[in-house]
C-alpha cells in the first residue's frame, strides 16, 4: 500500500485524473488558458512523482517559460492525436513513468537498476532493398517467434519497463510463421505498454493505419534520407510519395508520428537545414531521431561517415531547434552531455536482435547472451542486463571517457568496445561484425576518434564550466548529476552481480 491506497487503485485514480485534465486541455482554444491549465496539472502530479520529481519540476518550469515543447503539447492535444492515442500516451507512458517509478525503486532496493527502455528487432526481413542497409545485408533468419516476442515483453513489465522501441528489418513486415500473428497483434495484446516503431513507412496502408489508430499505443517513426530525391535514390522510386501519404493518413486518424534519419556525408547538410525540419513540422511530425552512419554490415563504407564538422553542425542545429521549434528531436551521438554519455549496455537501454541475442546497443553486433538460452537456464532479461560484458562497457565508459561529446563505444572511443569484446569473448551476432573492431575500419576509427576528441574536448569543457547554461536549464548541473549517478548506478548493479 502507498499512502493508504493500493498501487493499482492509485494508478487508476491518477489515470482518471490525467485523462480528465487532458480532455479539458484538448478543448482549450485560448493559448494562455492552455498553459495555465497545464501548470495546474503538473502541480497536482508533483506529489505522485517520487524519484521523477526533479524531472517533473523541470518540465513545469519549461511550460511556464513557454518552451517550444509546450507548443508541441498544445499541437498534440488540439490537432495531432486522437482521444485513444491521447489516453494511451497518458496511461502507458506518462502514468507508468510516474507510477512504475515505485516498481523501479523497489528493484533498486533489491540491488537492480532497470533501464528505461530497450529496442527489439523481431525480424531482419524487409520489403525494400536499400543500398548499405545493415538489416538488408545480413542473412535472413526466421526472426523471433511470437511467443518469444510476447514473453520478452511480459518480462520487461516485471522490471518496470513499459516503453519499447521496435526496429528491424521492417517491423510491419513481421509475421510469425506458425501462428500468423503480426506486430499489430502484439501491440494489441500489450495495450498497457507504449511502442515506438522505426519503419520505412511503405507498409502503412489504410488498414494498418486504421488499426494503429484503434489500438493507440504506438508511434511510427518513418525513416527518410532527406527530401524526395535523397529518399527515393536510396530507398526506391515512389517511396517518398508513399510515406508522404502515410503521414497524411496518420495525422488524419490522430496517430502520433515521428521521423528517423541516418546522417551521411552526402545528406548531412540537407538534413541539418531549417527547410528539412520545417517541412516535417508542417507534416505534423512531433518527434524524430538522428543517427550517424557508422560503418557496420557487410559493405561498410567509412567514406559515408559524416565529417567531424558536419557532426558538430548537426549538434548546433538540433540544439538550436530545441529552443525554437515545436518538435522533440533526439540526436543519438551529439546528445551525450544531456544523457550522461553513452546509454548502451543496459545503462538506459539495450537491444534484442531477431535471433534473440542481447546486444549492448543496436549498433553493437556482439553479445554474450541469447534470451532463449538464458530462459533454458532459468534466467532472463534481468541477468542479461547485468552481464559482465554489459557492465564492463559501462565501467570502461566511466573510467576512460570524460568527454560526452564523444560518447560512443563504437566510433568515438573504439577501444572501449574492442577491449570489452576481447575480455568477455563476446560473439559476433552477424557475419562481418568484426570489421568494426579490427583491420582497416578499426584503424580509420582510431584516427577519427583522435580528431574528434581534439575538436570537441574544448567545447565539452565549456559545457562543464557552465558556458552553455541558460536561465531555464543548467547543462553543467545535468553533467555533474550524471557523473554522480552513473557511478552510483553501476555500483548498485555490480553489488548485485557480486552477490549472485
Ligand atoms: S555505443 Fe554508441 S551508438 Fe550505442 S548507445 Fe553508445 S553512443 Fe549510442
């Protein structure tokens, strides 16, 4: 019991309260009234927030300052998402974020720190044939069976993980051979979770979109390479038209939608332009992710990696857009200072591939555990998250990486991954995975990492010294807190491993 009420009842009350407020907000037309109402909600929720209280306080302050994300919330509630999507977001994402904090706190007391989310790729198969896509170039297996996929999600919930990212292959291409069940069946079966789905968008036909709208607990992030020319050149002719139409339909039925881009030397200037992001906002896109091309797969091409200058330019643009555009953007590499460095190895996330191998990150194709093998031994996700391989990556990050503008264990501090793979004899999860840790590509990365460190170190020092602090957000404090927390969290996990 919490505060005299059972957790289940408290959660339902919270859900009811939030839904009531959000419905009111959705009807508010006057901007001032919208912001005032929102402030009342956040104030009311403060007492439920537990360990998330400081984060909630920051959100509240941002709304009071009318940060562009406040405008994003208004657009979402008044224009972009349906009642079903709104309620699922509130119940599965927001309420769970607040309430599952208790589950997580309890696990922490037992000596286990669960990551916030993970990525799962149920299939490597795809309906497109894009040049350079690592998923396409790997051999196709059967993918995860539906019961395996389902069991992984049930285990995740026991660890207080309610947010799952689905990747691939093409997730909407997934179908279990035995049962015929597909991704939408899974979303429906786990309607108490929230999913983000990386998709090429071409299988989002009317029927799929209508089902997504009905279920309400998933947000597709459609991949693109730039505008029509760049997207069709790599993905195939007419792909741009198909995804534009899918975006229109998703908006029409009120499904939250995002984008994802792999930044290469060729498209970097286009995808870092105001025109690119404004076009997405105009198409009602609410969030998106930038990924830097990294040379993995069967035909890795180091010449496609963006230059160090292009990478810095992207950071400047993304950070600028955060202060003046109503869209949520994640920049997987450049956001290190905001995320306490690399999030891999179960610190904040990990990846399960289509064979069940548990990888530290979607881009690290090495593992020491396979989920099906763990189950045979009476173990599971919990043990995978605290594998010595995962913990070693985190420990090495803590000890060797003091510049979070170079967070990556693969390309920025490549020795971290190489040493951990060697130390724990991690097996490659795909043919060709080793090319990133030895030979010409490894030598290229050593040089790249040296230059990146030299260029970014002074900038990161400025962040630590408070030169990037604003009246609303103190980045120097964020960095300071993460330095402490990363150490504490690793200590919690390590203590547990020692006890096993
Ligand atoms: S290893 Fe690199 S790509 Fe993976 S989470 Fe860390 S920084 Fe990101």
